[in-house]
């Protein structure tokens, strides 16, 4: 990639960083990256384990236009978390969950990369698993 696109990356990265850093619009969440499932003697059933990452994100909702642009099981009203690349864990997957600022546990339904700038993580509408 070259030309004006690569020249604009530092500017876009700074704008994204400033927007996500704005305490009036951001949200502190815990991104829980799926690790494994195993039987827990203490619990008496198979339980999932996760690695937790605290981060600040921008939370939006899909509208008709954005839902149409995304492939996968995305619907109008699904929540979207925009995460700066520097804050993202590696190997994000659809087995991951996000714990939002209200302690709701939200199931990841789609993860998209936006060049080398950010990840767009979509949460299933009604994805609360509590």
C-alpha cells in the first residue's frame, strides 16, 4: 500500500487514539480471550478459561448501512467495539467474550481488522450470557 493511503495512516491513527481516549465517549471493558475448556473438579462440569485484557474502547451500534457491509451474522442494532491495534490481544476469535462496564458478558460474533489501525469487534444482539 502506498501513496496517500499510507501517508494518512499516522493522522488517522492519532484521530482514532484521541476519539477512543475521550472519556465522554469511551468505555472501559475487559476483553476475555478464550484459552481452553477443561473439566473442573471444583465446579463439577467443563468450564472455559480465558486470558483477560483491560482496555478502553469506542462502543457503537450497527445501523442498516454498516450491517450490510459486514459479512457474517451481523444485524442492525448489534453492538460494535472499536479497539486500537496496540490494545488488541493476538489471535482474537469468536469464542472470546467482552465484559462491559455494567459487568454484562457479551459474546463476540465477528472480528474484522481495519488495516493496521484497529479491530472492529461485533457483539451478538442480546449476546448477554449472564
